[in-house]
């Protein structure tokens, strides 16, 4: 007998009645009842990108699990596992058991891979039931997004490595989601190492008519660099939210650093505005390494005039330059940590050619991992990557999972396994 269809209203009602720290547990219990699951768990992706964390509240955790304030976090390495495959492919995994079916579904919103929903259900599952599980996982993504505003449990669970003070400050500067799928484009960012150093940031926001993005690198290290980055990012956001155009945003940020930063402090960066109606892009380049363009399998630097970093020349006006953009393009923005001396063995262009078929979320994580390998884990500076895939044309339906309709469509992307 197939499981009942998901009652999203009842699910959200139960979550709303629960305390934020218990929201996922309440959602899990409701889903367990809805689907008749014998087992159900939520695994959140950690900040390293190399593990998922089985996060539970109010119950005894597995042996060796971290505990804090009534929550348990069991770290599960992903390399070579079904968890890694589901997060990377965003395909529901269906594995028959002797007495039921194990299903692992991506908990994702607009391309942001938050984690995984794992269930053991009775009997075999047909396409409709699998689609309902996918829709449930998408609903769970919204539960996590809403609940994490009120509690540290999710943030704590994702930290499999302790954060330095600089990283704590820097974390607040990054967008709430590292990935955005929005019809005409997909954007993803990544920063290594996640738990230390300081100074690198990326940011983006999407309005009706434009995508704004930035990548910046503050001089120095640790807390000093993180505080300087805070000043710069705060100025950029303040200017953007005030409705200033791109050159005015750059001037405002430059004057903020000139007025409030110490002598000799500066920030390199690139500010980009993509006009979604005109399908064109413009960039301000303040002393930053050139972005890379991947077009028709070829990788080349985008030649931009280099202007002084923010904070160097008070009163400076910054020139807006054209950023080439054609449907099918991939543009990769980098900080100099990707190309630092002890990462020199990394061929970034080759790495991009090898990842042309991957989702931007996977591309940035692959490049981050490649930098760590090239440096033997001894990364002397932040390494930040921002990848923009441009599809062009009129807005189109996103490939990410949106609601029940998309959940049903996702049933076509199912990996059925018969291995152990």
C-alpha cells in the first residue's frame, strides 16, 4: 500500500507549535507518521563540504556524537558514500531492502544543498511515492531555513572544526545561502578554509531586474582583516540597499575605508551587476585578480583594467567596465589565495576544464578542495571562488526543487540501487 500524500499544512502547523530548536525533530516525527517510516533522520551538510552531520534533539546520540544543549551531532564522512552522491547529483536514491526501502532525498532550496532526508519505508515505492518524499525533503529545507534564525543548533552542528574568532566574524559577512538558482543563471560561492584566517568575502543579492554580486579580499589576516572586511561589506550593502548605481556603490565603499580604516589598510574586489532584462553585465575592478571565462570548453582570463583597491585613493571614481556574457558562459571569480605561492602547482584553468559538466556548487567546492590538496592543507591565505553560470534568454523554470510540482518532476532523477 503506498504511503499517504504529504499534508504540508499539517507538517508546518506542527513545526510552528514546536520550539525552534525542536523544529526539525517535530518535522521528522510528522513525516514519520505521514509515510509510516520505521527510521527517519536529517543530515545537515557541514561547512567543510566533506561530511554530513546527523542532527537530533532530545534523544540519545550515537557513540562519539558531539552534544550541546540537548542536541546531538554525529559526523558522517561523505567521501565515496551514497550521501556524497545524492548531495552532488541532487537525485533521490532508492535502495531496496529485504523488508522495505531506504530512501535518501536532497534537502535543497534554490540549489542550496542544505542536507539530506533519510527514511526507511515499508514495501516498494512507485514514482508517486518517491515524488512525495522529494517534496517532503523540500518542505524540510524551508523548516531548517526558518528555524535556524532563532537557534545556534544548526550552525553548531555544521561546525565539525572549531571556528577562530576571525572566521566567526567573517561568517556573518557571507550570504545566508552559498548557492542560488534563478532561471537565467546559477550562482555558487565557496571559501577555504572555513574555520580560520579571515579577510575574504563574497556576496550576492537578486532583485527583479538585476543580480548584484561581489568578491573581496581585505589586506592582512585573522581579526584585523575580518574587521576591515566587515567595514567594506557593510558599506557595499548600505550603498546597494540605498539604490545607488554600481559606480556610486564603489565610491561609497572607497570613502568608507578612507574615512574609517587605518592608514595602509585596503581591500581588493570586484563588484558586478547583471542586468537581467538587457542580459548584459558590468563590473568594477578594484585591484583584484582577473576573473576566468569558460566558453565552449576553453578557459581564458577576462582582460579588465585594474584600478586601485578600495581605501587607497580617497575621492576616487571607479570606471564601470563591460563583462562579456553569452548564453552558456561560465564566469569564475577568484581571490589571490587560489593562486598563492604554495598553491602554484594548481592549474586552475585545467581544473575548470575538468569540471565543465558539474553544477557551479560542485565546481567551487572542487576548486576549494584542489587548493587544499595543492598546499597540503597549509593554506596561508583565504581562497574564495564564485562561479556564475549564465543561461540567458527569458526567465525559465529553475532546475532546483520548488514545491510539490517540482518534487514530482524530480522523481525522474532517481538512483535505484541493488548493491549492498
